[in-house]
C-alpha cells in the first residue's frame, strides 16, 4: 500500500508542483484548495500518469471550520497521512491602516491558524504511527518586517519559528518538521497579493525547481532551509543590519 501525502493549496503554484513530485515518488494524495475544477484536473492527470490514488477535498482555509473538515474527510476515508505539506497561504499589498481588515484576518487564518490546526491533528496521528514528515512553507518574508505587507511577513516569521520549535519537540518521536523558506517564486502569488510588478519579484525562481528542493529537504529531515542565492544573501544581511534598516529596504523592494 502506498504512503499518503496531504497537500494544501494544491491547485496551482508550489502546491501543484509538490503534488506532482509526491505522485512521481509513489505517494497517494489528498489535495485541497478552493478551485475544485483545477483539483479534479490535477487528480485525473496524476492518476493517469502515476497510477496513484488522489482524493480531492475543496475548501477555503480562510474559514475557521475548514481545517477541521479536512481532518474529518481524512478520518471518513480511513487514510493514514505520512506527509503533511502546509503550502496554502496568501499575501496582500497595502498599508495596514488602509487595508481591508477582513482580508488581513483571513490571511492570519490561512497562514497561521489553519496551519496550526492541521499540524496539531496530524502530528498527533504521526506519533501514534511512529513517524511522519511535515513541511511548512515559510518564505523570504520570514526574515524581516515587511512594510506594505506587514501581516504577511509577520505570519511567515511565525511559521518559521513555530516549525523549528516543533521540530525539536518531535525529533524523538521520529517526526521531522521542515521550515522551507524560498525567495520569490514564479507563481500567481504576486498577482494575487498585488505585488506582481514589485522590485522584489524582478527575478523569480521556477516553481518546479523550488518545490523539488523543498521536497528533498523534507525527505532528508532538515529543520530550516533557506532556498536559493537570494535567500542566502537575505539571511546574511538580516543578521548584519538592524531590523529597522532591513524593514526600510524591504518596504522599498515591495514598492
């Protein structure tokens, strides 16, 4: 029987790439996102090409009941989740006081609360199973404060720090937790966030290559991975310069 991976935000971008990579490696899948048509198209492609089982569950993780519904779906289908990839997330480009507060709170729900909910549930099941792997997608944004995208940057700092701490807690339980921090990636994130033409997206990495490096980092059990030359430089600079200075530079790059 194949092992099973659960991937959130699987209808496009990194999530879709992770689904292809997991299927290529023989994993059955549970894929979730809001776009049902895209999920079903992906299901058909992967089942036809790799002969794996793909379960589709459409949901909106900005709703506070959605994560619980995913857990219930997994229980109802008697699935054993060996890999959890918390990929779903979004940003918004706007000064906080001028922003739509509802959208900012939905961002916190998707980027933080739903991730916590799913991680808590499946980590406990992985303890019972005596093993598992969790991949949480952080970002270059996790390194500093981000004017005009303040909530997004703060949410990704949470994901990074939470993941590293949880990895230490679960190490003895044969469960690895990887915080994967890519730089700008060529997905629809920039367009949805309203920063498609921002300077920070002037050079974006290929989503397929980034996802493959993230998958390999997870499989090797790494705890914290800064992906690509941009991230190595950003990590170095944020260690050298004060947070306030880095925030000014980031605000300029965010446009």
